[in-house]
């Protein structure tokens, strides 16, 4: 049986898994992501691979998912603002240490590939994935192929700025990007602003935050929304508006079979999915007589990136 290792580099952890051809994760390993330490992150990847490999001789390749712009040959992280990487030859550094073929892929691309092969997008030749965390990542599959583009950096949905031209500054150097309005950070910002402007409608939320609107967290916003707090519910409706309208744009552009929502914020369940679907439907009102994709939560959870990266390694990333 052919086994590969998938590694997902996140903001807080480097997680890896030993994956079989059916997408089953047979073993896992993880390390904390060192802050502002490029060499430390690469060392953590090496340690995860070494632990999963142990004394096995049936592992054929390693796939790595990393947030950022990845070169078209799947070797170099051209830019990863959250990891302070620029032109980082990740494939060669890890490959030299583990003595295995290595494929590097954008983390959202790895996640959509995992869902396409083994998760909620199975049976659909074309699909779109939004990963909602600190920022907004995106991955697109069209006719069973990852959409990578000429330079390898397609499908950066979180950095489409049609939602608010000239809006909030983004870490990518532009402003008005989707992730400034539809991310976990945006949810917290909306809740804090709402609590400041109308504290009477944020009593549950403010109680959870000790009375300090600036101390409100995403987790508290979810808890307050479940208890019926008006400001917390409005915060979810706000990010649902932007996500729903963005998803409608993807329908007009790609006509996918399914649109998936993944990431930490999706743990809120229908608190997020209901407003996304509502605003998505409203944005597509003129297509009432035409079939459109349904919006669903992703199925594989935090394993999607690991499973997808491992499968891409099995194919050596040859899914342009």
C-alpha cells in the first residue's frame, strides 16, 4: 500500500498525518508553530515528518500545505505574510532533510483537494472552498483540476476586494479585501463595534467580556449569539452578508457544483451558515430558474489540509 505524509502549517501548530490512498489518516503528529522564526517552522516540519516516518520504508512522498503564494512548480513559498516568509525554498530544504520527494501547496488548495477527493465535494467535478479563520483562504477545483493559474497563485478569494473597494487595509498590501470583512477577525471587530454603539443590545456579550467591549473574543461572540444576543447575531449576519455575496460571485464566475465553508468560525454552525445562505440566495435572486450550487460545511475539518496535501504528494502535485 502506498503511503504519503501530509503536513499543514498553521498559525499555531504544524500538524501532520500518515495517509493511505483512500484518505484515511493512520497516524498523526504535531508541533507548535514557532513565532517569527522561519528556521524554527521548517525544523518543526522536519520533526513531524521524522516522527511519522519512524522506521517505515513504505512512504513515497511528503506534501506540505502552507498559507501564502506558492510558486507554480510547487517548490517555493514566494510570500507568506503570516509566517514572514519570502522566496523560501521550502521543498528543497525539507526534501534534503527527509530524503523524500516533497510537494508544497497553498493550504487552502490542499484543503479543497482533500474535500474533493474524500469529503463534502465528492461527486462534484467543480467546487469552491472558503476557509474562515483569522483570514479568509480559498481553493477552487474546476473539472477535477486545482485552479492554480499561470504563476501558481490563483483562487486567492480572501484578497478579492470587490466587496469594499478602498476599504480596510489588508496584510496583503491592498485594502478592502474580503478577509477584512468575512473572517474570524472581522467577526470580532463587528461584535466589538456593535457593543460600543448599542450596549443595551449587547448585554450578554458584554457580560461574557467583563463589561469591556474591547475584550470581546470570537468565542464569546459565538456563545452570546447562541444565547440570543442581538449584537452577536448581527455580527454573524454581517460576515454572512459578505461571504454570501462572494459565493454568489463564484457561481457567476465558475458555476461550481458545491460551495464549502471550512475553518474555525464554522464551528458556530448555523449561526454562520444560515446568514451566508440567506444573503447568497438573495444575491442570486435573478437566477431563480437556473440550478446553482448549494452551500455546505466542509466535512473533513482540520484534517482536510493534511489529507489533501498527502494526496497531492502522491500525484507529485500534477493537477494543474
